C-alpha cells in the first residue's frame, strides 16, 4: 500500500495552554484557520439541553472590539468563507480565505476567545434562529433527526449521552446571559482549545502570527475530562416513534461501538465499509438485492453525523434501513441480525477487506485536497484525541487490519443483545407502507 | 518560546487583495468519434476526477420518470459486468461513481486513485456504450424511486420547487413536473434502452479529467477507452425560454406544518448572457453569504428564520433567480413583507460602494476556494463547458465581477428581482396564510402530501 505525499504537520503549545497545529501546503494561495473547543453536546448542563449549539451561535454575535455584524463582513470582504459546527465532543469554528488574510483571521479568532459581548438582545435573537433551525431539520421534516438525534436517547441512560442534543424548546428558552458567560468561561479558554492552520503559509511566520494574537489571551484552566461511561446493555431494547410526516416505516439499530485507540476500533470502521458502503457491500447485496427485503441500508460509527474518529465518549454503530413495502421492520431487523452473525462467524473475505482498505486509502488521499477537509481531520484528531499526527498514520494502520480482527470486533460489539432498535412508524393507520 | 505578558493587538489587520484565479495548463482535444475532451493536471493529491456530460434531462426525456430511471439505472452495469462487479471494481480503484442530472445534462461523476485512471476510463466507457438495465434490478430501482418520491413529497421543500418551476417555465420542458409513482411503474426496459441510445452520443459528449495526470498519457488512455463508442448525430438542446412570471402567491396548504417554507423565483440571464454577472451580484447582495441583506434583516435582526438565502441557478437556456427561507408560521406575512421590502430596495436604491465591494470579494473568494480542489475544478469546468464556455471564462470571472457597477446591479435587480418580477410559492399550515392577501394575490391549494 502506498502512503503518498502528505503535507507535514508541526505542533506547539502557547503558555496559556492553547494547542497549535500547523500543516503548510501551498498549491493554492489560500489558508484555512480553525479553532476546535473541547466541548460539545455531551457537556451541556442538565436543564439546558441544546445549549452547546445555541452557544456556538453566540460566538458570531460580536465582541467589544468587533461588534455584531462585523465578523462576517470582515471575512467576506477578504474573500473568505466562514462557519461553525457543534458535535458530540467538540465545537469547531473555521474560516477559509486568501493567504494574505491569515493574520486577520487569527486576530478575529483570538478576539472571540478572549471575550464576547454576551447580552439579552443577541441571546433572544439567536434563540429564535435556533428554534427555526430545529424546525427546519427536525420538526417539519419526515424522519427528522431519526438516527442521530432520537436513537441515542433510547440507547443510552446517562444525561450526557442520552439527551436531546438540539435542545428541548423549554430548555432553550430558559437559557440566560449568565449561563452563556459561565459556559464560555468554563469551556472556551485557550487551554481547552486547538488552533489549526492549513494552507499557503510559512511555518516560522505563522508561528509568529499565532504568538502575536493568541499569546495575550488570558489562561483559563481547562476542566478535567468528565466521566461519560455507560453500562453496556445485556438485552436488546425495542422502541418506536410515531411520525405523522413519514410516508414509509424505517428502522434503526444502534450498537455501542469500540472507543478510539482500543483494538476493535479500526476493525469496526472497516466493518462499516464492508457492511454498507455501496452496491458491493454485504447488506446491500444480500438484503437489498438478493432477498429484496430492503430498499436502502446505510450506517457505521456515529452515522449519520460524524464518523469513526469523531467521538471520545460512548457512541453508537448505527444501521438505518428502509424496508420494502409490506416487509415489517421486525423482519428487517431479523435479517440484519443474521448477516451480523455470519460476519462474526466467518469474518470478511480477503477481497472485501482489500476493497474496504482501498476506500480508506482513497479517502485519506482526498482529504488534504480541500482546506476544510484537512482542517477538520486535524482539528478533530487533535481536539478530541490529542493526536493530530494520527491523521497521516491512519491509512497505514488500516492496511494492517486482518479478517480475524474484523470478525472478532463484530463478535464483541455488533451483538443483538447489546443493541437498541428504534422502529419509525408513519402515524396514519391504513396508510401506505 | 513564548514571552510573558504579551500585548493585546487592538486593530484588525488588513488583508491583501484576493489573488487571481488560475486554472493552470489545459489540454483539449476531440476524439475521432467527436467527443470533446479536456484534461487539466492538478497534482495536489494522487487522485483523478472524471466527468462525462451529455445533453439530457428535460430537453430529451419522453417522461421525467424515464429520464430519472436512466440516471439511476447506469450503475446497474452492463451485460458483462453486473452492479456488484462494477461496484467492486470501482472500490479496487479507490474509486466512486455518482450519476447526476439537471434540467439540461446528465453527468457521470467519478474519481479514482491516479494509478488506476485507465481502468476507470474503461469502466465508464462500458457504461456509456452498453448499459443493461437487468429486469430484477430495474424493478428495485423503480421501487427506490417510488419511495424517494413519496418521501420527497412529504418534505415541505420538494412541492414548492416543483410548483415554482412550473409557474416560471410553464409549457417549456423546464417546467415539467417530477414523476408520479404511476409513471415510474410504467417505464419499460425498452424505453430506457431507447432513451440511452438517444442520449449517449459521442458527438454531444464532453469529458473532463482533473488530477494527478500526465496529459499525454491520459489522452492516450481516453482514446483507447472511448474509441469504440459510436453514434452519428448531435442531441437536440432545450428550446429558448420565453418566461412570463406572474407576481402572485401560490399557498400550498400542509396542515400541521410548524413552519412556512417561502420560495420566490424569477427568470433571468444565464452564464455568458448579457446582465448575468450583474444579476449574480444582485442575488448575492440579497442572499449570499453571512452578511447578505436577507440574513441581516430576517435572521440577525428579526429572528424569523435560520437560513435565508438567494441564488441564481444557471440552466442552459435561463437563469432562475430565487430567494428562499423557512419562517415560523405566525410571522409568515411579516416575513414576506420584509422580503418584498428588500427586493424593492435592491431594485430602486443603488447598492452602497462598501457593500458591493464586500459582495464582489465574497463571490471571487468563494470561487477561488471552490476551484482549488480537484473535484471543485472538475465540476466547475464540466458546468461551464455545458454552456459552451471554458476555463478562460472561469479565469475571467474575477475581472467580470470587478468591473460590474452598482448601476448595472440595480438594473438587473429591477428587471429580475423586483417584487413584480417574482412569483412565490409557500408551504405551510393554512392558518399561516393570514394577511398575505394584503401583499400579493393569493391562490390556495392542498400540498401533494398534505
């Protein structure tokens, strides 16, 4: 297996605790600047579901030095793009812009790491915006939030893992400016953040720029990693939800999956490819084509939001299926169980394993082609796992996984008695499906 | 290495100008069968991106159902290579394949590790020359399409898009409705083979390759892979559009909706036509990026909506300008009033210089970012080539944007984005329609899945 050219990575840490990852690559005159904070859905306080994401919105609401509409104006005026996203174990903010705007982006990120203009007016405004976001993506859509938002609430039992990540409206509406100030002070200090720079810059000059803008951000001690552990279930749990908008039943099966760094972690990532990646995959071949039970099946660790590397707390390996007309969701689950048992017993063929590795190799080679792809890969690996160098080692590690390791990992983790099944039901009686 | 007590920098550093956009060296040739080939070396990563486009979609398909099943049926493979074998071969190349279709073109979008480029071209050539559409697999694709249409019609976004296309384009093929489940069921294998023969004609085909390639070797591989592909004539294109947009509102009732989807659209110039860049700028001032007027007003000031935006969709024969957003039900009329206010302001007051400057930089920068990846460049080239343009258009884009004046932007907005130039479709709970008659003539209909 070739490992191919890859931009090199260097890392250092400022006195205030900020971790910095640099990956210069100059084929295009652009840079990516990202700040990854080690806080996500899981760490929002009880009674404040949805707060991590609401807070992400507040990070765009201005500071004393750069009041409300200016942040976006400055980035767009420089020819740059910007956005942010909240996930289970981190929250990311990024700008992709012409190389000459690197220093400006560092200034702006340092500025909002140092202080925010938190006030009732912007809080109220962004609360309304977030409620519309939840309506667009969940409440007004068929299957809204199915596997990523609802399934974990049934599969896990402790608040950090088992609550509504987008937020119950009464919790969102109860949020105060003081909550925001507390959350910011606790989780948004330089000691709890990773700054990632990728693209067309000189390593030494970039270090000076980072120093100039971020070194003056006062340190705030990073809280210790919280305990997120769950007890693994020993019997299958079955639940159902009614969806008045859904025309057809669907079903999701979630299995707690192996943590990063354990021996079963990478084999399960390959198992996901072998089971669901494209028309050559096991479940598509057997359940969609040969047995004609399903129309669709997709899945993997953290499906559909996230991947094998996005999490450090308990996470699900999820399969999401649409049965054909007339096939009960229970029959679909029984068929999935049979295929899992077969993979556990016999392991993948050499051929299946080779193709899954080739797909991983292609993914590894494609990510540095986009500034955002490279930035996100490094930011996630650095902020979530403290090992940015893993980004460039992962293809090589996948190449060493054996069929026996995949079979063993499937046997240990993708077991029916560990799983939670969520049947998604159209509400209309006698309707189609 | 860090110094204690560093000083805080208090002034925003000023960035330089947005750099020029360069596609790089372009190698273009025509194969003996007439296929038009463009190869652009871009050795950033050891991969290649491949696009093969032919005129298709609404201009050609006898029905929307046949056209859509042709798209879905290509990955089912050939007589020699079934869908699993094709998918396995692609995975071995570290590759992927998606087939896309818009109103004008059908595109095979594929990628592979560059070491396997010749094998990828052979697989693609086999698909364009002889897809098979085997009976059982075709039945499965039909069932998937029927289910996808059912699910799409249950969303609040699909019905207004379908309706607005019909309101803007009427009898023109662009106004064709999406297929019904009955139409899907009636498509035969024979009609797919016929449509395939009409569509995949080398003389009408454009092939684009971007990636880690030696252009001479790539051209040799392409010649050898696609050399046997034959076909005599060119495919007809969609006729000219003569749009006549009525400034009215169609309200699709979807009882129980917790939000109203608003979509306003009009007809305008497309790539390469007079006024296209001015309208692109006007659309971006209205609803592009983080700092657009719809964003500042309806989101950051009023809190009515999450993601308001405006865009210009460049079909071959027309540019459809649109503004869209989802708002909470009880502010539906208030939101439309604000949208109309923004449309009217853009049509009657010149955009201030600073705002126009920001919008120009945003458009140019976004283009720069898009074109820096192999896949972004390949898709952009395939798209403009479909309009009879090429890489020079992409490189000239910056200059075209820079020299467009505020007066030209206002003229484009007045013609294509004024409240009187737009037709609007909404999907929401019937109660949300209250007050809309005060702003625009309203027709009501039940939403398809409502």
